[in-house]
C-alpha cells in the first residue's frame, strides 16, 4: 500500500466523509428556509455566553426565557410559526426541547427536530402544503 504524506490511505478512506456538525446543518437549514418566498427564519441563540468579569460561562438568566427553545425559529406566510431543533449524528432532543416543539404544534405551528436539511425540506413541505393560509382583506382562509 502506498503512503500518501504521513498517513497511509486505505480503500475505505476514499469513501469516508465527515458527518456535518449541528452548526453546519443549522446553516444549511437557514439558507434554505430564507430562500423560500413568504418565509422569515432566524437562528435563536440558545447557548450561554462567556462572562468576562467572572471569567466563566453562564446561561442567560431571564424570568421570560423558555427552556428548550429551538435552534431555528421563524414565521411562514399567514403568520404561522415554526420551530426547528437541529441535531447531528445520534444526538436526540432533551425533554425540554420536545415539550417546546409539542407546544408549537398545539398552536398549529410546525415543531420538528431534524438531522439534515433534506429532512427539513420534506417535513416543511408537508406542513406548509397542509396549513398554507391565504389572507384576503378582512378574511383568513385555511386550505
């Protein structure tokens, strides 16, 4: 077997691909969502922050903060909200995240967790097709 640089390459290395990180999947999802007409989506900062005074990481502390809020939030035409929790690999949502998604679904929104942009495309298409709302002055009609 020939050496390539410092590493020996095997036949399987040619086909091995690094799985995308959650940040990469989030970015792909946001680019796709914001390319759709009638959709406004944004990254919801759910991580803590570094406190330079205390020299430590801290969580946001607000009595109005909701535990389990999704990574991506947005609004589709007709005013319907969606929440997308992104997970990479074998990671699963926490109970708080699942509760948040369930609450969004209870209110006619889309609350899902995905592991790829392809999964989001499928789920979002199903939801938007079934709940698309047209606004006529003075009336709201659900299809």
